[in-house]
C-alpha cells in the first residue's frame, strides 16, 4: 500500500535548511541554506558561522556592534549560510539548482548565487529594515533571470510542518 500523505520536496529541502540553521552559534540570527540540483539531489548545506579553523572562542568575533568597529564585529568574520552552502558543495555544477534558505539573501550572497548558476531561490523570511538591500538583491535576481519566491507563497499543503520545525529552535535557547 502506498502512503497517501508524505512530505513535499519543498518542505523537505526547507526543513534541511532549517535544521542546518540550528548549528549556528550566532546568538541573534541563525540561518541555514540547502542547495538542490536539477535532479532534486542535495549538493550543499550551510549555516552562518566562522571560516574553517577559526576558534569560536576568539574575542570579538561574535560581537554585534553594527559595524562601528570592523575589528569587533561579527559581520567581519562570519560567513553567511548561502556562501557556506556554496563553498561546501559536493558538485561543481549548480546550473539550474535551487537554493532553499531561511532568510532572503543579502547583497553579497546574492552575487555569489548569481555567479554559480543557481536559478531559483526559496526563502522563509525577509530581513526587516533592510528594504534597500532587499531591493538591490531583487534587482540582481531579476536581471539574471533567477526566480525568487517566499516559501509561504508555494502551492504545497504541508507548510505548517516548517512552522512547527522553526518553533523547535527554542530547544537550543539559552
Ligand atoms: Zn549573505
């Protein structure tokens, strides 16, 4: 007997992105990303964190000072989830790949996404108070003919699972 109800691809891949975000040590923002190739195979995952080999105990690297002091800002040291997923990929070929990501990409990640040939971005939420940067990313996506869509706008029936999974992050709150 075939099971009638099972997880959609979109929900599955976004769930992998969310699970990856649970690895992040950033107190304020935990993001995850999952790259899926044209054959629906996961070829890269990542979360926001320090470059390989850098100690998480280094002073200043997790400070969030809004870039007033570049030496003491996490924005100097942390690699975003999308970039990490791209760096970690097991396949060179990302043509027609889809990126599932917990937050709409920043301008820097957008450039990398465009450059490696990803053709679609599915995001969970948009960063508030970053309208201009979001607009710039959208401009780049549109110009490069990359589709971007909010997970909530997808035509699938199991979106609620992702909402429930997001809430489980409280398990790791301290
Ligand atoms: Zn980014």
